[in-house]
C-alpha cells in the first residue's frame, strides 16, 4: 500500500494567534499507538506523548526524535542558572510568531505567560507581532530571537550588545540563542506535517 | 576514552576550556544531543530510505540558503566529497534559490495584512537532470520550509509522495531541513557570542 496525504474537513482553522489550547491535525498517517515499537516508545521519552499524533508521526524516525527531544528538554527545562524559563519560552513564542506557526506560538505563549505572570504582554506580542512595544529586557530578547530567525541569519554583535545591556550574562545569552534556534527546528516540523485547528465543541 | 568530534564546537571554533566551552557544558544534555541529532541524520545506524548523499545535499542546500557561512561550507564540502557533480548542482541551485525570509501567506481574516509575498522555487529541467526527480523534489520542499514555512500545505507533501518519498522518509527529510535550520542558528549565535565572550580564556586552554 502506498502512502497518502491525509486531509481533514469539518474543523475550524484559527485565524489569529491565540493563547488558547489548539488541536493539531497530521497530514500524514502517524503509526497507531498500539503499533509503536520499543525503540519508538523509547524515543518519545515521555510515555504520554504516545497520545500525540505529532510525536507518533515523528517516531517514524525514532533516532532523530529521541536526540531532538533530549535537546529540547535541556534547552527549556535545565534550571541551572542562565535565562529564566519564562524568557526561554518568550524567545520560542517570538520565533513562532515571526515564522507564522500559530500552533507553536499558542503553546509557548501560554508557557511564557504562566512562568512570567505577564499574560497581557504576551497577548500583545501575539496580537501585534514581534515589533510590539515591551520593556527593554523583553524587547532585546524578542529582537534577538527575530534577528536569529531571519533568513539569511541577521544575528550579530548588535544583538549580543543589546542582550548584555538588558542584563543577560553569557550563559543567559546562550540560552536565548538556543531557545530561538530550537524553534526554527520546531516551527518547520509543525508547519509541514499538519495544521492547527480550534478544539471541537463538546 | 576516544575524542569525539562535536560539529557545533568545530564550526564555531570553540577552544576546550574557553568560557564558551564551559557554557555549552552547563547544558551538557543539549550539547550531547545536538551532536546525537547530527549523527542520527548524517551517520544513521540504519540508513533507511534516504541515502547519505541525499541527506548531505539537502543539508548543504538548507545551510546555503540560511546563510551561516561556516555551516554552509561544511555541508557543501561533505556533499562534494561524496559526489562532485551533486556538490556543483547544490551550488547552482543556491544561486537560483537564495532570497530573504521568512515570507508567506496567512489565511483570509485579521492576519491577511501580514501576508508577505515571495518567490516559489521550482527546480528547472537542468536541476532535475543533475539531482534526479527525487532529490529535486526534496530541494523544492527544503526551499519552502527554509524561506516560507507557513505556506506549507498538503499538496507539497503530495508532491514528495509523487516523487518517490514515503511517510517515514518525509519525516526524515523534514527533520534534516529543520535540524540544519537550528544548527546554523546555534552556530551563528555562538560565533557572535564567542567574539565578545566576557571571561578570559584559561591558561591551560591556550596550550591545547
């Protein structure tokens, strides 16, 4: 049997960036949960991810999924100093807003709002985009994330100087670079393998 | 203990014991698994349906479009080492495909004023001849994801299926494109940081 593209109907696509919980619908058929091999289950790292169509689809190539997941977790969850979690998530949300990944932006806007308790600033970032007026520190993090996301990459000494001026030490700057760079990985997977949808009522 | 090459260190020019080396080792799991990701994509234990030269050629095209010079040179040299003609074809397609991103459409509605127009790259007859149908289709997809990822649609996956790609190999291809997008930016960011790293390098490092 040859592989086919999966199309969806009857769902409502989000037409704005939102902090609301969204669904994600795959355009290729992910392996069924029951059919995952031991290697594929191991690559998910978190067992709960077997419920996610996105992670099951990525489990089609388990070696890269496993390494990617472990990279992701350390960049965002390693709490040994550096950039606070809220601002790593801010970088992720800013990159997703700039690339146009409505699903990724929703997840990481929520995380940033939760950890920073600055839901209104996050809402304005989603509504107005990456040139939104923010305090100096968040502006520097958003601008650096955007410069790193541009193609060709436009990140250089100006961004480093602005991040230092905003109070980031070198470990925190490295964290911001990694968080922004990682969402240039994540956005491209989410945007090409499926689409966001508003949760169905009921 | 064998000395394991770390590609990001190599591309950035990170000296053992330097402040940037120590910073990367504070995030040891991320450092090790960025390298493990590279290994999984470019030296896979089971090659699967995507050949090594296909993997490297796509990476060279992605890195060349992304424009971080060290990463671009690295993948182009690795590709040319395996196939000089393929390396030349990558160079030709880069000249055709280079542009500024991200651009792309938003659906009709409040975001439609944020739509940014930009070119759609289609490999021409010479590219299809040099790369083959399958790799030419991969380049088309790579250009889409590098420069205007929000334009990606089911029809683009259908085009890959039509060119001989399967569901698992499309996942691998997408990971290659997305990983090199990440890696190029880590390298660009760390080169900028390394140029002005705050702390002096250790005496010991100077003798390595």
